[in-house]
C-alpha cells in the first residue's frame, strides 16, 4: 500500500508495469515519445519488489483492476493501455498532461 501510494504524485505520470507484459511495453514506448518535463514520467516495475501479488491486489482496491499497466495522471488512474490510447485518440491526453504540468 505504501509502495503504491508513495509513487503516485500530483504533476507526474506514473505507470505501474511488469517488464514482460506486452501492453506495458507498448505503453512505455508510446509515452516515451512524448516531450515530458524531466522527472514527470515514471515507470514503476512492480516485479522488482517481491510483493507483486500484494501490489496488484492493492491496485485493484484503488482502481478497480489489478492488471498492468495501471496509468496514473497525477493522482487519478485513467486505466491501462487501451484507456490511454482511447484518451489520446479523443484528443484528451495531451490536454490532461499539460493541465498537471507534465509537458
């Protein structure tokens, strides 16, 4: 719980990932193409902690899903890869990133 909460921060985009997950890699590749301010984009590998299951259980409690990636814009979870891409296609993503000061 503390691990997840300590990583979610206003003004940053935080993505909880597993390195072997193809959707996580696609999310990382897509977001890495955008012009984030230094330190405003953070990828958190949940497998590096040894508590992967507990982290995913907590993510489910706070976001409604335990799958990764879990993308947080500021302190709000917008969902996973498909949600991120839908937000981008609707033209909302860049606006939201500018609103929190990440770009």
